[in-house]
C-alpha cells in the first residue's frame, strides 16, 4: 500500500522530512477494522512527533491521527461495524498512523461518519471532537443543558478550539469567550458561536473586563499555557477549573491553591493507550457528534484543503501548522 512516513526527524521544509513510501498491507486483529482511508487531517501531534521521535533504524514511521474512510474487512471479534460502512476516527498514538491507503484501528474508538458530510469534511473532526468533548464534559465536568457561568477558550481558532466553541455554545448554558488575535481568526470564532472574542496578545484580565466578564468559572487552555498561566490564574473564578491540552513548560500549580481551583489534563489517547474499561466511550462520542452534525447542530471545522495525500502536500501542511497561523483543520484526501 502507499503511505507517507519519515526515517528521521527533520524540519518540515526539508524534502526528506516526509516521504512517499510503499509498505505491506496491514492485517486486522480480533477487534480491528481494516479501513480504506479516503481522507485525513493534520494535527499538532503530527508535527510534534515528526520533529522529535526517531523510528528504529531502517524503519519508516507513519504519522496521522484522523481519518475518514470505508471499512474493507473486520476482525473476528468486531461487533459494531461491517464491511462497506463509512467511518471516522482518530486512531491511537501507539500504532501506525492514518497517512496510508489502508489502516487498522480498534472498533471501540471508531464512529459511523455523518451522512451529510463528504470524506474530507468528516476527516477534520474526530481527534479534535473527542478532545473537546472529553475536555469539556469529562475533565471540566461542565453539565449539558442549562447552566450558568463562563468558559474562556484560549486558542479558540485552532482545531480543538473550533469544535469546543461549538459544543459549549450549542450544548451548554455557558457564556463562551474565545481568544484570537487576527481579524480573520476572530471572525472565524464568532461564526462558530462564541459570545465574545478577545485578543490573547493583550492582558487577558483587561480584555475580560472590557467585555463585562471579569472572571470565568472554566478555562480551556489549548496552547501557550505557560505563557498565559499567571493571567489564567488571575482570570479564573474561585473554585474554578482549568483544563490544559498542550505541553507547557513548568507551571506552579500552587498558584491555584488560594482559589481552591483545580487543574485538569486532557489527552484523547489515554483511553486507547491504556485500554481503559471505558475505551468504547470514544465510539459513543463519535456517534453522538455524527448525529449532531447531521442535525445541523455542529459544523465541520475545515480551514484549508491541501489536495491529495502525498509527502509534498503533507510537508506544506506541517509547515503551516508550525507557523501558528492556521485556522480550523487542514485536510487532504485521495492517494
């Protein structure tokens, strides 16, 4: 099968950073689906792994943690899917990635694709939707339905922010405040449903006071947490909750004690890495999100289409992500 991978960590601008390769077809295990990949999207985790993780000598590492495609075959113990069904998922960091014509994935972290979306639009959502859902409802423990308080989403124009803003606005009673610094990304966040948009290049406390929301009960810090940490502690209401998904430098959690505030980490790979008893919760999330998309409650978060799946196009996508100037998700489809 055709795939895109790398042999050594290199800058995304290097022609050898990602390579077009031929690899053996994968074989599904007991609870695996063999999926014919039709579209993928690129996430910050792709960039981080490519830049830092070396595959064993002589081997190729395949990246990719978002896919939409068609089930070609199933393992003997599969219960949730059958061949021919359209699926979407985010895979796991412990297995080869989705930048390949064929891919195997455990059925418990896979959902049925929204009927209303094509493959490229669908591929934009799984990893960020699961991350946003787990962060909002599992980690921050925001209740669905009516409620009070405010949520600050730092980095709201990115992939996770783009779906988190929608989930919070459509499924909770929170006042949603997103941060974005450029006019085009600010407009994007407003279109997705944020009640307010503030500039994270300005002091956050000052920006919140400007819009009449001096403190927030919940914060989702999606990037540059260490840079904003002191301001986040200041903005957080007493007994508030701070959720983090990035990899910040050292932060002093003792600063949260005065407010009896709590810190919550979110990594959507945790369930699949450890085979947790509730691993199938990610299947359930993707099924729910699929229905919400088909109902028109949620929309795809595609920011830019980068063409067919090959090494050159993926290198361009990685470079844009590294520039921190993208909005929404970057998608590719077809080999």
